[in-house]
C-alpha cells in the first residue's frame, strides 16, 4: 500500500486513534479489576448490602 | 427480559455479563472488515491517500456528538423520570465521548496540515468541536467535584442539557458560517456526495466504532454500578464501626 507523500500524517493519525482506543480499553478493564477486588475484600470482611441481607433473610 | 427489567441495576449487570462478550466479538469483526476495506479503498482524486484519515476522523466526530446526545437523553432521564440507570449511563459516557472528540481533533489536525496547510484554524466547525471537548472535561470535573452521586447527577444533568445547544451548532456550522472545513458530505439532504468505493469503508468503520462505543459504554456502566456498590458497602462498614 503506497500512502504517498503524506504517509507520516496518515500513520500518525492511525497511531493516535490506536493509542486512544487502547487507553479506553485499559481504563475499563483496570477499573473493573480494581472494583471487583474492592467488592471481594468488603465481602470477605462480612460487609453486605441491605438488599443482599433482605434476600438472605427472606424464605 | 424487558427494558423495564433492565432498570434494576442487578438485572442490568447480569445483562451486560451476557452481552459484552458478543458485542466485543462483533466489534472486532467489524473492525477487521472495515480495515480491510480501508486498505483496499482507492485514493481520492484531490486528496490522495490522506483520505484514509477520514475513515477514523469522521466516525470519531460522529461518536463525540452521539455520546453527548446520549448524555442529554440520560440527563432528561435523571431530571424528569429519575431513572436509576440514567445518571450511570451519563457518567459512563462522558470519558468515552471526550476520548472520541479528542481523537476527532487530533486526526483532523493531522489531516488539515497536508490538505489545508495548517494544523488548526479558529473556524466555526473546529472551534465548536473544541468547545465540545472542553464541555466533556467540565462534566467529568463536575462529577468528580461532588461526592454524593445523586447530587452530582442533577448538577451534571443541567450542565449537559445546556451543553446540548452546541450539537446543532457543530452540525450546521459549515452551513451557517464560512469555514475552511468542508460541508456535510454524508448526512445531507440529497444523499451522500462521496463515491461508493470510499463511502463503503466509511460506513463499515462507522459501524465498527459505534459497536466499540457500545462495548466500552456497557463496560463503563457496569463499573459505575460496582463503584456505587463499593461506596454503599464502605459507608455501611463505617456506620457499623461507629456503632450506629
């Protein structure tokens, strides 16, 4: 594929797009991992939400 | 499962767990198809190969606007109907919309330099998109400033609805004012003015970017629900520790 005399601009544009998309994916994945860890930690300490306790108490 | 069922955060989490993998797979497939079409697309008779920048620039611009429109609908959901997921949707969309708007600005500048001879010009289209990006940063900052999610949701909903005035300005700026930016060539009365060999990859890339947006947005919404659960549980823990 010949990108012509302005190849550097085309490559830079696609590189910028890849960096931004990768940043968004990493943000969502790492955020999810951190939150899951925090939830697991709280549950391990016996902290439960009111709705969960109500669910456990109901027959 | 109906739409009403999805208003329940727990059911929404179960729904996202089921849907996200399929959505991510569809996104990957759409990008594979779109990028193969981009590689095969002919050069433009005036712009040469730089037209390939359009295949990422235009979808990024559409999604920057789409995300704010989605946030505006969610803002109505927060203020009028007090829908439990409306502010979750708005908060999750803001950073993604900001990222796509930034992508639009960067790729536009890199397209502008070889075609216009300049990276930036303070014309109506470019300036209104920059204003959109700054508004995104403002909304994100406001979310972070107010600790209580319910109060933060109302404040940002008002700001979002005020900011929605900018959307028609962006769209019609090229018609209302003299700008260096080209006029609408896809979404216009009378149909697209782009040749089908270039329009086809543009549409496929737009679909791929939209699927990517939906995947990221659902993932970010799921995270936001989990964040609120963590906050509630920490408050309960603190309350129990204080002996209440």
